[in-house]
């Protein structure tokens, strides 16, 4: 059983709340670096291995710069993610661009930055060719594969790639590689994402074997030797205390076993493994620190906090579980049942429903776990709610604000031509 | 059967797309005004009747100003909604403030604007008293009621107020009224919201009867005569073509029947009826106009458009149905099955799944219906996607841009202290 302790002590969390105010997303630099290094170690048997951090998970330049120092690249799927990667110093092959239904301007910037474009569909080939001048494609490109049907990871763990909008069929991907070769591509990759947030150790090895076998088939049929296999994301984290974390060393070893048995005999032993494990790397190393404003006792007990779904939408959108620690009451019995709610005017704005927790007092600090990925980034402004700051707990123990709070001025920005919201001083903004 | 035609002709929609670009939310001023007037007419039997438009539904000042000219007020539940209402000229009793788990600064502004505060919980009384100087409460206030349990509107149509975070119990609300009277409140209201998006004609009358009976009980027990009953929102719209719209005249008449039978005999015949029908008023008078960028044929047919869940999240969040018209192909047979997808890197970014539609070509314009409420307002920036413009089709047939597109600069605004995103000209931004 995973005990789910916050990565900072109650004293430190109280100190941070006092200095910076609540709510805030707090990230742990030491934890994320340690975790990334462990991942890299698990795949160190592959000389070309590289992690491309999914910017979507946590699009903050201060975090990306740390990841870059640690030799990660970025996985982007939009214009702004490309801009952020560029400004953080990621160059050329350090940027993977995996997008679907892609606007021209996004492809244009990906081409300009010489990012590695991972084509979602064969219909995108013409677009990239046109935007690249019409004569040839970039020298290094990738294709996204979708095997269709149902993909069973292990007993009872499965997903439905056949219902997913992503990727090409087996026939299409071969057609794409052949066309790409004729248009000047010299280094080819393959990419697939079949299961989301899986804590099974079996997913990556099974996916790897599938893609390795396809690489062998492509070599046999087309004479094209793939340079890399991008296993993408999908390795999950234990959001619930009763879940076990996956064993990244075992996963790395099992991918190696598939590599050795499938690729080596086929002469594909110099193929590089790429991963895009945003959630795995960052998820546990972020927490949402929020203070209890109101206790409400009607047909249930409610603890109303100063964060809301604008800061963390996963519970509202997916009914996702996020563990909650009442700071300073870690040892108290969880003998009360609360709904932990935000103030957004939607009944799904609940960080927890019927959650056993220690007795909560107004003013208590709550640490909502595992918001390091798909937390801040998934926030919205529904109900006119503003998104809050991000803080970084640095390796030396100091804390740095790495994103400021949104203000009403930000909220009204796209109405700037109206003249209505220029001077907001009377509202204290 | 509701035929679900867009409120503008194919020619007009093409003209708008050509002039302003896609995607855009387009609103129909004539339709919303006509609909609001019809609602007001249905309740004209009540001299104090007033509609308070839920700003959350469509927080655009140009729309609010039209609604204000048409004698609607606003229903706010956050600081920015209060600011917007004030800047649009809504004054004092024209603003209802119904919030839950409310930050102090929001209450402060509501007090400053002399908006009518609708208390969600008895625990908020002390806060409002403190923020109002500690001696007395505002002269006009309201309380939100939650009857608990299950509320059955009609056969099979029900909701679970007992699981909702909103409102006070019967005992609490009486306690609150007694305390409020002692603290200077002279005009009292009651508010309840028990069912969301109901197209049953039975919801409002049944809710009204419940609240009217409670008003009688409060008069008998406390000697307090309520000044208004706020029936709030909940009246829905027919998102699906096979759904019938509710009959607002029948609803108004049935509320009057309850009024006459319950309130008149109890001497409460001067009580005002308030409503907060954002979705009902605006929902059908907005559409998301988007262009098909890609057609994809893998295990399904996909039509990839230039809008995404950043512009309209209801399908991703709730699996909500939004009808789609392929502009110019209204008379074609719907003999192809498509998933209509956006480019956000999430598999739930689908405006429609397995939807029968006419044959779609790249470049076709799609009109996604009923985005007039909870459309733009619920957008997010996940995956670094930007939210798009809002346009108003004015009564004279001209079109006005009432919100501009978000830009990368807006997206990076809360990182303005980083120095990384000041000059974005190299990206064409």
C-alpha cells in the first residue's frame, strides 16, 4: 500500500501557503529529476533512448528547462507548445510534433523549427509536402500507427484503439513510408499510443513487441529500416493509495527482451527507443495546495476550499480520484466523510465525493495529490473563475513562483477592444 | 420533430466565414430578443417578474447589454461576472449574486454593488455580516433552498438534490431568515435549482409549488413575508432533433395556477417571480461555425474541423449531443457515418460520434447547433489550444465581432514575468 505522503513536510507546506497564498500548484524539482533519471536508467541499455516530455501535461517553461538540462526533449501537439519548447531552448530533433487534425500554421512552425513531425494520418502528407515547398519532405519523419480493434494489455486491462481518432492503419502506414521515402525522408520512426494511464507493467512491453514486429515487416516488405520506435505515453501513476506504482526497471527490461528477440535477429539493432511519459514523470511531483474556507452540513458534510475545477478539472471531467491529505492531520483517523468542493457554480466541482478524511476545520490546508500532470494545464475559466499560480520547490529547498495568478484583466483580455475593462482599479484589480 | 435549421441561411453563413474566418461562435440577436420577450410575456401576469440572465452561460458584454435593454438582470456567481455586469450597466437589484463556497472578495464586490446576495449556506451569514461592517446585513437578501432526497419532476425525470452541494435544509433556511430579520434584512427571497436542462413542462410548476408552500410555511412560522421566489434555471432546450422544446406559455400559466392556489389564499399575492434562464434564452441562438480541414478514413470516417474542445467542451465533458448541419447540404441524405473531431490531443475531443451526416468534403462549413449557452464560456486551453472569436448577427443583418480570437500572447500572459514570451514576432504572433 502506497502511503501517499506529500513531498513536503506539513511545516514546509504551511510556510509556502503563508508566503505565497493559496491555492497553488506546487511542484517538486528533486522528485521529478529523480524520477526522470530513473526512467532514463531503465532504458539506458538502448544507446539512442530519449524521453520527449509531453508539454500538454505541464506546460510550464521553468519545468521544461529543468527537463532539458536533464536531457529530455519535448512532445508537442500545438503551436503554443512548439513556441514554448523553442523558447526553452529545445532544438530540432529534441522536439517531437505529434498532432492530429493539424492547422497549417502548426505544421509550418514545426517545419521551421525542424522538429520531428509524427504524422497522424496519411492525408497529412500532402499538407506537409505543400508547406515544405512542394518538392520534398523533411529528412526525419514519423508515422502514428493504430492497430484498430481492442488492445488487451493484460487480464481485463484493455482499450479500444479502433474507436480512437488517432493514427493510420497497417496498410496506410506502409503506403505512407513508401511515399515518404520517395519524397526524401531518410530517417523513419513509428509511434503508437493505445492505452491511457496504465499502471500495468505489461503495457509498454506488449506495445513494443507489436511495433518491433511491424518494424521487421516494414523492413521486409519495403526495405525501409526504421530509426526509432516511439512508445509514446500511457504509463500511469497510482492515483489511489491502494494502487501499486508500475516498476519502470521491469518495464525497461521487458522492452529490452522484446527488442533482443524481435529486432536483433532482423538486423534492426540500432533502432532508438523514444518515450513520452509526461504523466509518469511529473504526475506525482505536483500537488494542489488549497485552504478550507467553509464547512457546510446539509445532507452531507462539505468542505469548501479556495481552489476549484478551474485549477484541476480531472475530478469534474473524468470523475478522477485524487488523494487528499489534510496537512498536519496525517496521523488522525479518517473518521469523517466529506465532499470536498470548489466554488464553481457546477455540481461536478468536487475534488472528492464521500471521502473518509480526518475532522476538518475551517482554515485547514489540504494537499490534493498527483496534480503534476494534466492539472493546471486542463484548467478553464468557466463561471468566470480564474486559474491560480504554480510554484516550484527547488532542489535547495527554496520556492519560486513559476506562474502568476490570473487576474480579471487576463480574463477580459479578448474583450480589450470593447473599452469596457481598461481600468479595473475600482474593483481592486 | 424539430428540424434544427441554423438561424442564418447557408449563403449568410458562408459570407460570415469568408469575412471573419473560422471557427467562430455566432449569436443571433433577433432570436435571443424574441425568445426573452416570449419568456417575459409568459410571466407577465406577475407584476414583479424579472429574468436574471445567468452570466455563466454566455459571459459576453455585448450580449448582456442587449439583454439589459430588454429589461433582464444578471445572475452572477463570481467576481468577474459581477465586474462584467457592473460595466454593462446593471445596477443594484438588477444583479443577483448566487454563489457557493464564496471568496471574501466576491462578497465584498457584491455588497459594494448592492447586488442581491442569495446565500448558499447558513455558514455564509457571518461572513457577509463581517464584510458588511459587522452590524447589519443588506436590506434585501435571499436564501438558497435544497429539499434533499430525490426530486421527481415527472415520470422518470428526476434529479438528486440530496447529492448536490447547493443550498440549505428546511431547518437551516428558517434559522437563516430569523437571523437575517434580526440583522436588518427587510426584503427576503428564496431560490432553488433542483434539475438541470429539463425540457419537461412540469419542472418549473412543481418547483414553484414547493417554494410557494415553503413561503406560506415561513410566513406562518416566522411571520416573514417573502418578497420574491427565484425559480432559477433548469428549463432546458431540445439539443436533439427528436426532442420537443418546452412550452414556456404553458409553464408560465402552470406557475400562475400554483401561485393563485397556494399564495393568494395566504396573503402572499404581491410576491415577485424571478427566473435565471441563461440556457433557455441563449442556447439555441448560438452556433459554432467551423470548417472541415481533413477527412480521415481508418476504422471509422473522421471529419476533422478547425474548432476543438477548447471552443466547445460539452461533448467532451458530458458526452453531450450537439446537432450538426453541413452548410449547403441541408437537403442531402444523411447517409454517411462520421466522427466529427477537433485537433486537441485527447480522444474525447469529438463534437459527434457515429453521426449520420451527408457526404462531407474538405472545406465544408459545419454549423454546430445550440452553443449559445455554456459553449464559449466552458472553453479551456488544454494542449495549448486557443479559444476563438464570438460574432453577433445583429438585428439589421450586419455582423459584429464581439470577442477576438485568443493569441499565443494571451496564452503566455501569466508567464509575463519570465521574459520568455515578450516578443513573439518570429512566430508571426
